C-alpha cells in the first residue's frame, strides 16, 4: 500500500497543513501522521475513516489510486464526497478538454477516475465553450442520427445525475455497458432509473438504474470528422421531421383522451 502513505502526505500538503495541524484535526498524535506518511506503519481502519471523512474522498480511492499528480482542483464534489477528477489547464490557466480516442474508448470504463489514464489523453482547447468541466467522446454507430459514426461529442460533466433533463442528450457511462450516447428521460422519482432513447427509431429504448451509472455528461457541441453528403442531409432531415411529428401526435393524443 505504498500509494496510501504518499497519498496521505500529498493530500495534507494540498490543504497546506502541517503534520501537527492535521493531527489536531483528526485527534491523533503528530508521530502517527509521520509514521503513516513515511510508511513505517499501516493506518488503522478508524484513522482511514476519519481521514476519508475529513478530506471527503472515498477510502477505496485513497488506497488504490496514486493521487500524487492531482491538484486540489482535481477533485469535484459529487453528493457528499469529493471524487478524483483530473482537470487539465494550459499555461494561461485555461481548461483543456481531454479527448477520449476511438481506439481506447473501451478502456475508459477502467480509467475514467484514474489520473494516469486521464493524463495521457490528448487535449484540445475550445474557447467558445461555457464554463464547466468538458470532455470529448467518440461516437460509434448510427443510433443518434444525424450524428455520423466517428464524430466526437463534447459534453459537460454532470455532478448530480438526478438533475438530468428530459429530452436532452448525454454521454452515459455505466458499469455494465461502458460508454454510450443517448437521449434521456428522467425516471428517478418514479423508478430510480433513466430511459435511454436513440434518435434513430430502429433502436429500442431501454432503462438503466441510477446505481449503474458511473458518469453523466451533457451534450455541449459535436465535432464531425467527415463531411456530410447531400443525400445524408436530406435523409436525416426526413428522419427528424418524422420523429418530431411522432412527438406532436403523441401530445395531441393525450389532449384528446
């Protein structure tokens, strides 16, 4: 558990705490803090619980992840815990967008909260984006027409997934299915789940429990890597028209009942 000793020392330094001041905060002796940081003894379960609650970082991240490359801004409040969330900035202190490449997108499920994985991703800057934490994800398939296979969706991280808005599209990262791009219907209050819909009606909608969702990213903009051909634009326009007509008919049906 060499990570643990380094993490304790690093997190203390991020808060600009001395060993003495941290010891006071956690009601232990300074020598215990020193012993843990120098890896001369193993922290007790009680200490790990108190340390985790004080820094608002889950114990499994403290133990498993190397946090020494993270900065204080690398953690975001999600619920009542701070989760590891590396935020890249350039020399002008402006946020950079990590780009998840097509070839390694399958590995995102394993590396989404690993600073070493995120650090090696290519980064771009899009000055026109609104404030917030953004990331670019590759799109596969044709379930979200007119989005072309190979396009990228730039999306903003959603801290509280229960606030996802009906009818908007999101990148959804789940425990079992990995990464997907769908339009959501929020069913949290009724069923503790989300209904994931494809704009291409050839694909069936399906529900995902809230407990299965690891991350949620709301669509901000898209980057096409291929030019649309004229017939594709016409086809997608027709599909959108019929989809929109279907929504209007459903609404009309409800008013008549």
